[in-house]
């Protein structure tokens, strides 16, 4: 999408240039004879976004931003790692001004690769709690993603559940479903457990999870939820928005949602977030976009389109999300999800979590 837009712009510019150069100067009226014309206000420069969120989740948001500010947004979508690699390869020649992606682990990695700039913004720092953003202002969470416990509501109730750690208890033998350890969501969960419990205790927990598996890890959270609905396992761990998508189409889905209490560490949360590119072509427009996304204009839309939780206090939830009720998020700094991610991957491998 982006490359074709640039090609059209270049072609238009070439036509204009040829037209300007092709005429004879003597054929033009003298400057004194030319009618006076009003000076047009130039359109704001577009903001180019590299996004790992799908087009259906970002197009309506960018359209609303354009309606609000007059600034257009052009975007490229891909997985996080190829986008980060592209930014590194493009360097100072990148057309991008914003990297928008999921999971603090990916945002941390992008910052460590040097492709995100430090941004000082009172608006962003006021709207976004400190633990949900980079200490150096290189990235900011824009929506909360709760990765929590789900269960077969035909077999269990919330009273049967305690915490992520409790899922390692032998009472769950043959009853637990997990998504593959290859996904960054579970890597970040384990990384933050390392930050809280240390490696030794976290490895004990992860080994307990593996011992309690009812089936091989699933490729995604939707399949995990379907396995619970089909009676193949009783309990699992997912990002809540996957449940929201299924509930949108089937309100009677026999899967309950459980939020661990603050007394046992609260709910593991992560973010979808963004940062301004180190070699941003339009840093001012990029900052304006991030501040709009973190403000009242963008929060409900950004979170609601994917059944996530808004970060800005007082923002209205989507009705499906609202029905889940309140929860106590863990306030562990999300920078630890990136800092300890390599340790988490090694630990999961040692524990036999595939």
C-alpha cells in the first residue's frame, strides 16, 4: 500500500515538473498582469506507520484521526520482527514515523535495536501509567491486554481457581491447556514471573504446567478456547480479547473468565503500543498521532475494536468487555517483559514447554 502511494506521488510530481519546464517563458503573461490569487494553506504532511496490528483494526482509527486533525496516515502491515528489521535496514531513509506493534517484549526489542526515539510528552506521560511505558520514552502502551485464566463453566466456577501459579498444582493433572511457548505473549508472561519469583521458582511452576497438560500446546488462543468449549480441557490461559471475539458470535460459549486477585499478584497485563521512529520523516505528526491515540479521541476506539482495555482512566469499555467486570492488573514494569524475555525462552525450553 505504501509503496504504490509513493509511486503515484512521484508520478504526479514528474508530470507537474515536465509541464513547468515544457513551456516557453515568453508565452507566460508578465507578473504584473497575472491575476492575484489567494495563497493556499498546504496540507499537513502525512504520517507513515509501520504496524503489526491488522488493517481492520487500524484503518478506522486512522480515519478518525484524519477527520479530527486533517493529518492523513499511510501504513504498512507486517509481523513485528520484519518491521523492526526493515526500520534497521532503511535507517535514515525510512519513510516511517511510527512503529505500532503488540506486546512490550516487541517494543522493548525495537528500542534496544535503536529504531525508536526518546520522546518527551507531558500528554503521554499523564495518560499512560509509568509501568506501561518505556522509562526513556521510546515506547508507550496504548491499550491493555489482559492475559488471564479461562475455564469450562460447565465443570468449574471462579471459586475453583486461584492464580497462574496454582495451575501447576497436581490437582490440574490432565486438565490444563496452554498456547505454544513460541508466542511472545507466553514468553512475556514467564518473563514477568521471573521478575517476581526468580528463575528457580518460575521453572518449578512452568514444569508443573507441562506436567498438567491435557493435550499438546495449541497454535493460538482461539484454538485453546475451542478446546475448552469442546471439553478437551478444563482450564487455560489466554488474552481476553480472543474470548471477546468468540462471545461476539456466540454469547452462550461455555467458557468463563477468571481474574486473579491482587493478593496473589493480580492479572498479568501487556500492551499494544507504539513509539516514534528514530529517523522519523514526520516526528511532529507522529507525536500528535500518539497523543491522540492516548487521549479521549482515540482510546475507546483503539481498545474497543479488538475487545482490549483502554489505558486512559475513565474511558468507556466495549459492552462485551464491560460485562467481564473489574480486575486488578499487576503493576510490574513491562520493560521487564523484554529485559527477561531471553531468560524466559531458555527456561521454558528447559522445562519442556514447547
